[in-house]
């Protein structure tokens, strides 16, 4: 006779299944499992008295060369930009084979193609766990190698930015200037368990100095106001970036000394650009840099100190800015410069713009105007705050879950920054062929 298992017992053994709802941490974000790839009663599960055994869920005959996986994560809840499902995640050659049903096709029905469990397969149980793509932080000041460990603990597996170590230029700007410094930084990170990308310096009025940095291995170039974010440098950097199909990231001109926001937009001239801390507390045209988010060619990002806007947000920013940008409280002009960047009104607006999808990327501004270990926590805190403040998104109305909001927010530190920097073929989502990070 068949055995009936209660939902409570089933979830205790295999985790939630289709239609079950999960509260994310201590937030008010509720997700619902849209699909479960398992066949009830025929799941792959490893352990004493479980099913991943020779001749059961593990094939007795298939070799690695015949398609068995190197590793499988069983029964995990996947949250990605494309959906929220439960299934097995197959990995081979360090890359994702698929999300589906893994096992032994000789004894089990409907095994997902190329997801055979065999003698060469390692197994990790994902029951009761949530699996997401590794986070991508696109605003890193490479000040100290200890940042890598902190970022990794938080769930970030790709770091993109610039710097050479604890120098003033690195503290203030995410730039690894010149091919010698790029070569040394690429060498320095060789043994660290992280994916890395480095920005060359884009603040230069001619093209060849930018060209040599890209050809030396820069993933893109950064324009920063501390080096002079003038219309001429913006145009040159974008011209070279288009030739080499790389991204330009920009921290615009807070002081409006070389022009106003409209002049920067004119210099960009419809070309794609990634604007850092587009609200402005981290820097940028005062007081209206936030308006740049309305242009379709602008990829607007937030940095995590302003996420979300709470009672302590404003208080900490002045001191942080003084330290990061080599300013002095004894110089009135420096204080005025810092004060012009910290605006409660635009920080509050940033919450709404992130929630509506106008701002598309979250990043850290690590150990400068930000914290390297808090990209993911601040992202979900923003989602939670906005759920409490405005209720469900229109796309979630009537569904009794927050799936669309969850998918929108996970994309902010995974697929969106991957697309922005041209690496979505390799990382950013749980999809076949991508690195299993």
C-alpha cells in the first residue's frame, strides 16, 4: 500500500514544495514555490537509509565521460530573476548543467537530460535551503585583501572595481591606473577564491592611455570626479569603450565645476554608461544627479550606506565622506562640499526608485562610502522596508506572495550587474553553461 506523508513531514525531509510559502529571514517578503521538479516518493536524497545509492538514484553503469555530473545539489529552492522553483542543480566542469531532476535514468522516470548521478558525482543536500546566484559587487575599492573574505562570507562571488591597495587614490576612487598596476593587481589576486574585474582610469582627454589599459586587461574604465569628470574625458572614455565593447562607470561632478548634469548627459550622448550611487550621497552632480536615472542608456546603481533610508542614515554620512575623500573639517569649503552631497529627500526617493525598478543595481562602494559585506543584506532590507511602506507591487497584487519583488531584488546584485559589465555569459544567474558560483 502507498504511504501518505503530511505536508509537515514532507517539508521536514525534503523541504517546501509547489505552492508552499516561505518568509525570507526576518523580513515581510513572502515567496511561493512556483514549481517542484521532484516526483513525490522518488526524490534524490543522500544519507543513511536514503536513495542516492548504487542501482537506486545512482547509476551503476554511466561514467563521467558518458555524462554523469561532477556534483549535484538536491532539493534546493532556487530564487533567480527568471523564477522561484525547487529542484536539483547539476554541476559539471565547474559550470551549471541545469535545474531539474537528477538521478538514475535506468530506474527513474523523467530525469533531466545530462543530469545523471553516477559514481563520479558528489552530492550536497539542499533540502530546506535557498540557492541564489553568487552576488556581483560592481563598486569595489581594492584597499585590502581581507575584503575578499568578508564579501565571500556575505554571498558575493564576483568583485569589480579598482585600486592598488591602501593609497589615497584607491580610498577615494575605484581605479587601477595603468598597465603596470593592472598587471600587479591581476597577479595579486591569483590565489584568492573570487572572480575579479578591474577598472582602468578613464579620466584622460585622449584615447591611447585608455586603450593601453583595456589591452592590459582592464574589464572597463572608471571616470571619477576626484580626477576630473569633465565632458571631454567622458566622451573619450565612451568612445574607446564602444570600440572595445567594455563598460564605463562614472562618479559624476558633485561641484558642477566642469558643467551641470545636462552637460554630462550631453557628453554621454546616448551611449550606455553605469552611473555609481545615482542618488548622490556617494557623489555626483549636486543636487540633481538622481535625474540621470530617467535616461534609457543610463544604468543607475545604489551603494549600500543609503540602503534603506532609516533614522541613522544621514548621521553617519558626513564623517564617512570626510575620511573617504581626503577632506578636512577645518576647511569650510570641504565641509560645504560634503554637506551638499547628503540630502534626505533624494535618499528617500532612492528607496522608491529601487522598488519600482528604475534603479537596477546594488553595490557596496566597499570600505570607502560603503561596506563590502552588506550588499545583499541591505538589498533585502530595502525590499522589506518598501513592502511595509507601500504593500505589494502591482505585479504581485492578488497573488498572496511577493515573488515578483523577490525576483526584482535578487536581480539587483546578480544578473543586472552582470549584464551591465558584459559578463552575463559567465555569471549572474542559475542557468546552463554559467560558472557554478
